[in-house]
C-alpha cells in the first residue's frame, strides 16, 4: 500500500466531520468514503478528496459563507469612510505599547485556567483560591487546602499551573498566543503589508518549533512542511477549520494599520487562509479591523460596528455579532450574556476553540466591561472556553483603546518588561522593544488626520 494512503484516508475522515458544520450529512459522507476505500485505490481517495473540497453546502443550508477574497470583500465599505487617527506619533506609539502589554496581560490571566473551559467550573476554581471575581492574576492554590475542598476539574490535577499564578512569574511566560503575534510582526518587518500567504506560513515554520503549536496552527506547520501550499494548508487534515486559529495570529495586522481597516482586513485574510475556512477566516479579518479602528478613536463599541461591515452578512459570524450586541444591550449582568452564548452555540462550545463562541465572549467582555481594563479582562476570562486566547485578544483591544495610562500597574509590573518565547532569535525580549518595532512598521500605514 502507498505510504500516504492512510494519511489521505484519515484526512478524508476529518473532512467529513468538518463538512457536517457546512450542512452536509456526515454519515452519508462516511458511507461514500467506505465505498471508495473498498477499492483500495489511492487515486480514487484523492479524487474523492478533491471533490469534497469543492463541494458546496446543500441547498437547504441557511447561511452564505464564502472563503474567497473576491466574494468576501465585495461588500466591504469605502476605505475612506472610516475615522482617521487624530493623535500624535507619540500617542500612537503609546497605544501600540499598551496593545502589546494588554495582550500579554490577558494571555497570562487566562493561561492557568485554559482547559477548565466552563464558567461554572472556573468560578469554583477561583472561589477556592480567593480570586472570584477576577480583578488580578489568579492566586495560587494554598498548600494547606484540603483536597476534598477542591473542585472536581483538571486544574487541580496539574501542579504546574501554580507557576502561572500570582507571585510565581516574573516575565511573560512562553505561550502560542504571544509567539504568534511576534511571528506576524516579523512578517510585517520583513515583507511589509504586501506579504503573501506563503510568506506568512514560511515565517512561522522558520521561527518556531512545532511543539508549542496547537490545533489549526499545528496543522498549518505540518502541512506547509509537507510542501502543501495555501489555501490547502487550511483543509488537509485540519480538524479545526473554523477555530480561532487566525484570530490569535492577527493582532499585528490591526496594530500595523492604525485607522486603516481596509488594509487590516486584507492582511488578516492573507494570513487566515493559511489555516481556516469560512467563519475562521472572518474571525481573522474582524479582529484586526476592530483593532485598527479602535486605534483611531479609542472606542471598541464603535469599532465593533465598523468591523461588522467586513464580515459576510449572511454568515454565522455576522449572526453572532448581532446576537451578542443585542443581548448585551438587554442584560444587566455579563453572566446572562455568557449563558445565552453557550446555549445558542452548544456544539461549537464543546469544541473549546471554535471561533464563534470565543469571539462572542470577547465581544461580551468589550460591551459589558464599561471601558475599564480590569473589568473587561476579568469578564472575558470568567466567561470560559479558550481563556488565554480570549483574554489576549480583549487585552490587546483594550490597550489599543486606552493607552498605557489605562492599564493599572498590577497587570504589567510582574512582567518586568520581559517576554520569554519559543521564537527563534527572540527567546527573551523586552515588551518595549516589541512595541517600538511595531510602531516603526505601523507608522507608514497609518491614516493620520
């Protein structure tokens, strides 16, 4: 048997599960696969794979979710219709420093709770250590806490997590949510905003090992290393096609285009198609647009309205934006919105890193946080799911909005202006250096008043 026969067969099984989210009957697809597999032909498997990759959603599927740039961008607003940056270059540099600080703070806040997932369990953990509601980094688990008092969850089974809690770290700890931003920034430094999808993929493979990567990011590394090119890197064997994989790489596309949402959207798309399709792509466009727009005027709620115009209007992602915006407008407490999100997308929430409920949680934090950095970060992480990813994204946006004076010192002081990472050549680097380099990249792309 050909050595890649089993590889293609497993990839097709993954295709079937992912196509179910696009309206197809997974069981019917698997029966189709069984019939082809029985022939024992690799060529027949590959022919089926090519057919599935281009097969449209069934006629009854209620959404229109294109993955190609021409269709997605056809409805974009006039690039000149958006706000311009009214401040000085020094003010822009300060906001970009705050964006880096905010991303680091949100990631570090959510990091020890990643995998705890559900808001009820997160609350149990935080109450057990005296950190509910979150207003600072999580307290460590006391040595004298009786094991019978601990919530029944994975958190307390992994002792290493205490090293990520308050008082136990003295720099930003290595994390994929930080290294992705570093790699994307290097893409801009080396290639500028005209970079290609392949250049972004190649930079990731060049600068980081595969071990700290997960989900769609690991699949991107794997497939690109095989010699597969975008956009097929997003579909070959990828069980996380509509995850937040592009969202957690996208900050520099927004930071690098202040008050320039159209440019941010284009850069976000070029990177997103390396690992995502459909709503996963929209997430990778929506958030850099939101950041670029927030840098212009400092109002995330207003920026959400702009970013929503860059999402296909009949997609599930667009539906999610409207849903969260409406629920936040009606709710008295963030918990009401959080429960509504998990009830509305239960299957996506079970996948832990799906872009729709996680993006909804970020929007909940922004809209229910009242413009306060601490409250916004706390709400976002307490909402659960992929806590370090959502915390990092919302921290970045709030940094764009508030500047360094809007971030209380207790969030940044423990870092000692230092990041540790798995990125080649940047194993230890200053946050201020990263921010200065980001400013140098962003300045020529900024739409100043």
